[in-house]
């Protein structure tokens, strides 16, 4: 954990955006896919389904393809990517002196437990929405717009508008 004495500054947003763009290009060139994350949770659901109710999982129109012919859902490119991102983020935070386990209380208008409950609810809703949209902000938004897909542009506009609206609604609470 960091004591705050050797904390390195954050990257300038322009530099971070350029690096993210380069990473996106590299994923298309090296892996044949863009970036994404939400598919990992579908892979976990498929794996859990195979542990609990294999016949139902195999016959499910959504999860069945992930486990067809004995496929291991954890061997998919998106799971490997998310594990790599988690490891990379941990190493980057530690090397910059910014790794610290804490709950950010912001202005402190609500307690830690309600804040965690709202964050969990928001995460569940975002995950559900990402499945409806066939991807998350990185998958549909970044990768979709990189391929000049109209759905990616629509997704990003709606994502930012909803985010701005929710931040205005929760500003007094959060």
C-alpha cells in the first residue's frame, strides 16, 4: 500500500487516450477482436451453469454456444483479456504508488454501506444493459466506433447522456 510519499502523477488524458487507441489497434491486429469485458461475466455464467445444470446450460440459446462441444468458457479471448487487464491495473497502481484498498466516500453524504449497495446496484444494471446492448462501453463503444459501426456511436452518445442525467440526479445523494 502507498503511504502517499512516492505517488506518481496520473497520465495526461490525451496521452492516456492515445495509448488506449494503440492498444485497441493492437488487439485487432494481434487477436482479431477489439477490447471488451462484459462477455467475461457471460463466460462465468456459462461455467456456473455447467456446474449446476449442464443440460439446461447446453440447451440455452445464449449460453449453449459457449459450452458447445466441450468448450471451456474460461479459455475465451475475453476472459484472458480481463484477467490481463486486472493484473496490469494492479501492477500499474502499485508501481505508481497508488494502490490502496478503500471505499471512496466522496463528499460523505451517505454511509459506506449505502454507497456500496448503490455501487453494486449500478454495476448489476450496467452488466444487464451491456448484455442487452451485446457489449459494454469498451466492446460496443470503443471497438464498435473503431470499426465505424453506427451502433457504437449511438451507444456512446446514449451512455454519456444517461451518465450525465444520473450524475445530476444523484449529486445530492452521492
